[in-house]
C-alpha cells in the first residue's frame, strides 16, 4: 500500500516523549529563502557539492557524534574507494557499499564527462549532519561553508542532507 | 538546491529549491550501485536549478523504494522494553565524542595535522 512520506518531525516528537525528553526544536523558516537564478547555461556551470552524511576520505580525521561542527574538504578527483561514511542516525550499509547514495561524486563526474555541466568545483564540503544545536550550524558552520563556495565561484551548489 | 528524503524536515527548513526522493534515510541521492537511479536524482536537481522561478519550488521523484511502503512502519517507532513494564527502549546510537572511523585502519592513516579538516570555533 502506498503511504505518505514519513513525518520525521512527528516521529521524533513521539520518540522523545516516550523517552521522557522535551520536544526537539526543529528549524522553522516561514518563508523559503530567496531564489538566485543561474545566469549561465547549464553546460557552463561550475557545480559545488555539500553533503551532511558524515563523509570523509581515508587519511582524514573522521567525524565524532557529539555536535561535531567541523567540516572536511574533499577533492573532486578523490577515488571513490577512498571515500568513507560515518553517522549515528542512518543505516550506513548502502553508503559504505556505494558512497554515491549520499555523496553523488561519480554521478556528477559523469555529468561533467558527458557535457551536461561545465565542471566541478575543486573540492566538495562535508560535515556531520547530526548536530543537535541548530544555532551552531546557522551561526558558525553554514556561514563558513558559504564563504568557501563564494570563494570557489561556483554557479550552483547541490546540498545532500541525510 | 537541496535534495531530501525527509519531507517534513526539509519543508520546515524551507530551502529555495528541493528534490524529494521517498527512500529510507541514507539514500538521498539514489539507490546503491544503480547509476540510472542516481543520475535521475541529480538531473532532477539540475533541471530545477535551471527552471525554478518561485522560491520553495519542489520536485517529487517517482522512484519507489519497494512495491509496498511497509518499510516506513518501523522507522523511529519507540519499542517497549521486553523485560520492564512501561519503559521504552532507547535504540539510538551513542553520541561518541571521539572520531568514529568506518575502518579501524583509517585512524592510522591520519598523519600530523589534517590540512583538509577544518575546525571551527564555536
């Protein structure tokens, strides 16, 4: 039977209530953020990638699970078999078999090869999405990544949450 | 432009554009080892970047995880502990404060300062 999308906000509320915790304060933005419309055609875009699935490369320090607000630069020519995933809130079975499910690097490299987009930025930015403090993300982590994307002069940025 | 497999959370955050895929968490960009599935997700995102003219535009992909949606029933449903009356089992993973490596050998590969790891002041 077809079911509607899982309401994760409601299920988190139920889970916290069952465990005796107060409700989690989810980020709520009443209005969507303004749209910046790309000026160039798609085949000329430089594409940036940001992913919050706890992705790191062998040789980098892995993320921890307690409000880790650090981020990693991952060169866009990193071999896929060196990409790792670590996270406490999703089943890592598939992401460890094929990181593209949370970090579509091979997918994007294919779209550069076939000319759909112009190029990838020199690196992607990844972090640990399970950060309890929305304030730390809003005030510290997100502005740091935006600064990097602006410096990289990307035309569009793809965010892949988990 | 944000992908999403959690409609309610993404709607609450309200990104300028989103592409929704109704898969279990951990597959936001498609099915493992399925190039067509993965490409369809990213292409939908690129098309929305190209075409959207209204803030909050969303595309819902038609890909289904399985023929029925029974996988949704057990997600984040608190279970009552079998051995104690009325207490719920907290099956969430512990929030370890040390790096959690996928492979234990990864820890040995880290040498000196990780120049591509960026530590931010809170």
